[in-house]
């Protein structure tokens, strides 16, 4: 167990974004089906979200399902959707935990029951004052930018009215600060179409730990690293 720090002593990132990668490899190492890896990943997600809320982080965005993930075997897609249903049915917990939840991505093509559960969960947590949790679902960064540009056009903006703010205000994350810290575990060093507009100035942190093994102390390690970098580059 790591030693608890006095969280007031350091400046937390404003917005952490995590790519929850490595569920499949975690399961394979244990000779378990991939579904067991995703179930373990979902447990880790809940633990990390709760932890972020507890330390007073303002924004957390997690990548739950990409626009490319539909290419996986149907069984695996169904399995991830089922984990999502379980999580959403638990939605009253967001309220109890004071977490404000928001789903980002092209939600229109998701199964109707999931869309209904998403509306309920967002409605249920809308007065929460703690962590703002974005769950990226059927999310792709380029897809998001295309959707924003379409809205720029349908809103009838003139060419000289199209600036960075005009695009940013039409992204799924409109009104939120950009992520300043992006975490990718499981030994991959790619952004994989995640928050590509928003990550323009973000710091990155990589680790070989597979997502289901990712614990609050790994997050603490990452945040300490973030603080060290900011001390080095942020000062006069
Ligand atoms: C990447 O691991 C993970 C995913 C594509 C799915 C992430 C889903 C969860 C963590 C569970 C459901 C989420 C919620 C919000 C309840 P991978 O399968 O690509 O792993 P691999 O690279 O080792 O094969």
C-alpha cells in the first residue's frame, strides 16, 4: 500500500484522460476468456473513477469503446455492451458518489436500451458537484471533428467566423477544459484517435501495466510525474 499524501500540497492535473488498454492480454496471461479481461477492466475503471473523485480531480475522460471496436468479434462487442448496461443500471451510484457522468461519442447508433440508460444516468447525476466523468463510447477523434465541422456548416457560419473556438464549442467536450494529462497503460505508445483535437498541449504518461492491474498507486505515480514536469517547465 502506498502512503497517502496530503493532496493539498500539489497541483493536480485539471483533466486526466485514460486509454483503458490491455484487457485482452491480461485475460490471455491468465488463460481466461477476453470477456473476463473486460470485466476486470470495468472493475478497475470504477475504482479509478472513485479514486479520482476522492482526490478532488475535476475531469476524467475514459475510452470505453472506439468507432473501430465494432470490428471485433460480435461476441466481444456484445460482452462490452453488457458490461456497460450493468454499469448504467447501477447509475444511482453516480449520484451517491457525487460524480457527474457524461457520455461522449456518436451515441445515435447504439442499441436503444443503452441510449435510454445513458439519458437516465446523465439526468440522474446532473446535480453532482464532484468529479466530471466523460465516458467515450463509439468515440473517434476524427469522427468528432467531422461532426463539429458539419455543425459549423449547418449553423451557417461564414468563413471568417470559423476559428478554433467555433470548432471546440461543437466538440463533444464543449465547455470543458482540454485534458492536460493523458495516460495509456499496457505498453502502447499511440493516441489511437483519442481526443486528438483536445490533446494538442497534453502531457503523456505511459506504463507497461495492463489496465485491469492498474491501481490507484499507479495513478499516484503518474500524477507525481506530471507535477515534476510542471515544476520543471512551468516556473520562471
Ligand atoms: C482495450 O483492451 C479495452 C477495450 C476496447 C474496452 C474497454 C472496456 C472496459 C474497460 C469495460 C467496459 C467499460 C465500462 C465503462 C463499464 P483490449 O481488449 O484492446 O486489450 P488487448 O489490447 O490486450 O487485446
